[in-house]
C-alpha cells in the first residue's frame, strides 16, 4: 500500500486518516477502502476509520455493508460518526436509504439538507 515509505512503518494515524479521506475526494474508492482497512488494522480504536470504511463501501455500491459499518459505529458510540454523517459527498448515495435515515433519527440528527 505505502510503497513510497521504504520501511513500511507508516508514521501515524493522522497522515493515514488524511490520505484515506483524500482518496475519497479524488474518487479512488478502491484505494480509500484499502487505506481504511489498514487504518482499522493498525489503529483499531481510532474513530475515523469506521466511518471512512463505510463511506468507501457506499461509494463502491456496497450499500448493505456500508450500512452495517454505520450501525456498528452507532452501536459503539463512535464519536466521529456525527461529523461524518454531515460531511458532503461521503454518504450522499445513502441519504435516501431508510436505514440511513433511521440511524440519523436514532442519533437525533435532523434530515440532511439538500
């Protein structure tokens, strides 16, 4: 994954998190998913990678699995889920799904403005 790091020891959670989000923004969702999985493996307790993985899966059309990751993040009370639910683009293709709306409702969030 990180061929540009010769020692394969990635320096930390924040650069990996930022690179994961950047892959989403440029539309490389396969790589985004790869980075999110790596983040979950290397930093299993870190908040962002749950939502980032769900976002990558949603972008790849894996709606059921994306919702499952959102449910897990909700059940575990992952704090980063709240801002991610409101970020433009990440979950746009899930916003009309009744299961997504149910998670929003249970979180006490108003419907996302269109």
